[in-house]
């Protein structure tokens, strides 16, 4: 006899309606025990998402995730994977429409292989001194070589792993590249020119 447990698996109709997009974006998630863990999105639709992560929750467990370029989503784990887990997304129709638009943008960005920093003018700030903070709280003095609305190249003595989440000043981002004297950071969201000017005293056009 089948138990009365809630079936969290998406229906066949849902699977047909929601096209999965393969993306490589990062974030953090919180399990029911309120522990937070880093993750990488492997593929996602407005109704489902698959995460690659070291910490794997249990099927039926509720999850809150904060994903770069996407924002906050909630869901329930439907199955565990070899290196992560998959979950359904619990959201209103309006929220799912927004997710669909965000995923379309991300899919086009990945397909064209056009990082935002190639499309935004890079400038050298008048105030190049800043602080890079890791998720564990460690902070390092750094010097900004140049930056754009979407990222920055910084000179720094340490080289955090590519993909790790960081804060550059007050701006959240992730390490996307190493070079001889430092690292490149991609901001989690496209910044406004006035925000960069306030934070780093960038030259105005």
C-alpha cells in the first residue's frame, strides 16, 4: 500500500513544460538544519534545479538557495546525485516566468561565450585600494588594476580557487580567473556606474 507521503517529484507535464538549461553558476544553499554550503548549478529550469555540492541533503528536505544572477529560490530535494542533488522549485507562476527569462539570458550568455567584462569598458579607479573577503571571513588587502560594471582585475598576494565566492569591498562575486600578479572577479550582478563611483571613485566619462 502506498504511503500518504507527499510526492515531490515533478509531473510529466511539468517536465515537458520546463526546458532544462545547462549553466555553470555558483551560489550557496541552506538545509533544514540551518547549515549553509557552497554549490554549483549544473542545469536548471523554472521548476527544477540540479546542484553539484559536497553536502547532500535528504529527499523531501526543504532547501533555500541563493544563486548568482538568479537570486533566492526555495524548493524540496527530489533525489540525490553522485556529486549533489536535484530539487523542485517552489514558486509562484510569476516567479517562474521571471526564472524562465533569467535562464534564457544565461543560456544565451553561455552559448555566445561573451563574459560581461568583454562588453563593458574597463577603467582604473582613482581609489585602487580595497579588501577581498572570503566566505570564511578571511580578508586580504588588494589593489584594483581595473574594473567594469561586471567585474574587476585585482593584484593580490593570495589566489583563492576559481569559482569561490568572495566580497570585493561591498560587492559580491566569484573568482573567475588567475593571472601572474592576482585574480579576476566577476560580480554577482551587473553594477551601476554610480555604485562603482561611490565604492571605488572611478573616473566619469
